[in-house]
C-alpha cells in the first residue's frame, strides 16, 4: 500500500481527495514557491511526499487521453480514449474508472469536473455528488441542485476558446446567483469577480483571466459538496493553470527559446499570468489543507497526468476554425439528419454520424487538406469522428486554401475561417510526459525528501490499495508509488 512508505506505526488515511491540476510541472510549482515563500503551497510542500510522474501513453499527449490512463490504470493503447464524445460504455465495462470501482465497493464518491465524466452514472447508489466535465453534452448533475451551475459553466466553455467571450449568459447567470448560497458560492468569490470586471475596464487584455474565474466558481461548488457530504473519495479537475502555460510560457520564461518572436511589450503584459493562475490554485490548496487537517482520515493528492515545456515563441495572429459546422458537414457529403455535433475543445470538431455515412465521410476526410497538408482526423466506434483544425497564421498566405477530393475549395465553402487571436499567444508550451504528484497526509510525520519518479499508471492501483480494494489484474500489481 501507499502507506508502506510511511514511518512505522503511522495511521493510514482511508479517504483521498484527488486534485487534478492539469499539466503543471514541478518547474512551475517550484518557481511559484520560490517567488511566494509565504504561500500555502510553499509552507506545506516540505511536509508532502513528492513524486515526478511520467506518462506512458503512445499517442500524441493530450489530457483527453492521459487522464483516462490515470483514472483507469492502463495506457491509451488499451483504453483507446482520445476525444470527447466517444461512446465509453464498452470501455467502462472493460477498464472502469476509479470512481466506478470504489463505488461498487461501497465507498461514497464525489466527482467534480474530471474528464470524460458525462453522462452521470445511471446507478447513483454510493455517489455523494457528481458534476461532469465542462465538455458535457448536457447539464445534468447529481444532485440536481448543481444543474444551474453546470448550465452556466458549459455556456462559458463553449463561448470561450482561443479568445475569451465577454458575453454574459444572463439567464444562466441569474439562476446561479439565485442559488448561490445552496451552491456554496462565497461572497469573497463575487468580490473577486467584481474586481476582475473593474480590472478589465482599465486593462482590456485581462479578459483572458475569465477562464480562471470559472475554476474559482467551480471550486466553491466543490468545497460545499465536499464539506456537506464528506465522501470517501473525491476528485476535482482544473485546467486554468495549463491554459495560461500554453499561452504565456514565453512571457514567463523567454530565455527558454533559441528564437523569440514576441516584443518586450507583449512579455511585460503577460509575464505574470502563470503566477496569477497559480495564486488561485494556492487558495484552493490552502482550503483543502485545512479540510484534511480538520477531518481525520483524509489525505490530499495533487496530481498531473503529464506536464508542459517550451515549444516555439512567435505571435499567432489567426487560427483556422470551423465557424459553420453545418456547412462543413454538408461539404463533406453528410445529409441533414445523418450527423450530430459532439462536445469538443475548439479548434477540434467532433461528429457522430450514421453507420451508412461513415465510409463516405472517411473517404472525404482522407482527401481533405489545408494548405497542402492532410487534415488529421480520428475515427472510433459507433460513427465517431474527430477532426483537427487550428492551422496558424494562414492569413499571411493569400494563396492558402483547402483541397477536397482533389479540387481546390475556399475556406468559406467549408465553413472555415481564419479567426483573429486577440492576445497573439501561440502554443508557446506544450505537453511533455513528465508531471507531478504531491501527497499531503497530516498523519504522515516523516514524508522524506527527494522526488521518486513513478508512472501515472501507478496512481490507480495505489489509490485502490489505500482503500484495501483488490487491484484488477489489468493494472500493475506493484508500483514504485506503493513501495517507495
């Protein structure tokens, strides 16, 4: 068991809060602690067990793939989950996620935002709460009192991709405001949001921080459910730091690049954005540390499924998006009624098509190219297709177009457009296998030093073992996490 790493006689924690801090590597964690030595993270980290994790997945690293590997204890070549909207019913039977296994053993479960958690389980016996991810196809939650918040959250996610929408979905927002006390939304959170709106008036570029406040709201909701229901196992997922790292790594770490295309003004504007998002995580972390200290038997695991590192630093003026999915589907040969649009993170496009339409669509996609390069797409069972757009700065190539079945077609014909990127941020950092795991257990009096390297596939069996739940044969029976 994970507890084997503790000093002799230490009492085992039987309840785990798994905080999923998407893609944040120790470099960012250590820098934050160095710059903010009085932060909760800096003060608590020396009392934590620390591991450097690595992802073993074989396909291009993506959170849609690496988190299922963490949750199920098998790599992508076995679970085959790559995109939102896939039918996971068969996969769930063969490689169920941790919460399904633990719930079947009578352990109460709370889930908040973990990826691939839509729809809500049909059998909610043993679940304390269940709030699916922000790419869910519907707003159903458990309990139903969370539906209003999920409706607002989904609206915010769908409207804000590379550019943050300043539109406010007032209907959903007013329903959340009316339910704020029951949801757990704090007055301090509304004060922060009010300050954010004032800040945007003074510094228009700070609209980008709205992504972070979506996580702040969600964490309030999570903490209310956690404190009210005290589940045996709980998860919370946030992407707000990962989002800022992708965009602003070049501003925070300009010396990482051999060639640097941004000017000083851009760096000065965005250099503190990663620190800002980490400061919000630090407030989450502080609340959870207080919770586990006040509630004996709990431990806090902060995990990533991979990390990020520098890529290229050049301004991105435009990105190619599908702005008219119906036109795209028609041009690809799909008739009305043969297809449906599935949840995705733009510039990706996910479609589910009737069985008889799959072969013609496959042929059309195989012939589709943008600026001479084939469009990458994936197909899975039950007529699911995922298309990758997002080509950058094509506005600088007036001759650039698409080709379909060997014939040139305009982007407009395909329902595509070069959308201007407001902050000019590119993918200045991207996915790497190495991530982090931090375990805070108030009962662990001798956490030790150093950072043992473990696989992300070690987490699921270690968590199951902490509950004395038999580890399935398809998972690793022993791990460095369990016997370090």
